[in-house]
């Protein structure tokens, strides 16, 4: 996947920090669970057997009917957290605060057109999280919809402000040029 355009392309290899869905062929059986069921046995790293360098990380999406192949998706290394069988589904509308401190680490956002329009008018939306593992879901939302975000640690967790760059306010007293960092 091209993270800049979100275009999905079929490739034979992944470059540095590449994101994609791959099929692994292993030389011996391994025990695993889907990542949503168990983060410990549903995530993995790939180590080059000659250099001992970490060359990839991933999570098991599902077990195919053919027991010799497993579908995976790359994720950032170091993902840990509480196991939650079902993800938390959050419907996003034009709201100022999304309280996710009671949610588990797996969050699925349902984005409404009114939410996109709300951010397009220069508004910001605040997400309150309890744990760093929840940041991944908000970051994925930002990348998918080309939003920007800022975050700060708080006494009770993490606060993330989601917004769209390049919005010129009506009074034109401030605005960024839409380029980001």
C-alpha cells in the first residue's frame, strides 16, 4: 500500500517500512492465534537467520483453509496490550470529544460524511485514550483520511487532536499551508 495515496498495489517485495498483506511459508509448524483473539500469539517478528537482523513484523489476520499458509499484515514492532475478543466500534460524527479510555486496544472507526465535513471546516476532534496501543487505531484513521494529529500525554492516558491541514479560517488570522511536517 502506498501510504501517501492509500493506493493498493500488488508487489513481489516490500521495501523498508513497507505495509502490506503477505502469505508466509514456514519450514515447520507453529502455534498461532488471530491477532484479535490473542496479541501474544497473533503477532510476530521476522528475523534474518544469517544476520540476526529484524526484517519485518506482522500480525496474523486469519488461518487459511490450507494449513501450510497464513495471511498476515505488517504492524509496528512492540505492540502489546490487553487481549480483547471483539474490537470496539466507534461511530464518528461531528463531535468534539471521543472518550476511548474504557475501550480496548482494538478500535474500528465508522467515519460519517458529517465527520469529514466537520474537520473540513477547520474544526478539531479530541480523542482521549488510556493506552499507547490505542494510538495505532487513531493514526490509521488519520492516514486513511489524510488527517493530521497532535498528541500529548496526560495524567490519565493520552489526548489526540485530529484535524485537517490547509484549512483557511474565515477571519484569515491563522492558517497553515497544508504541508504538515
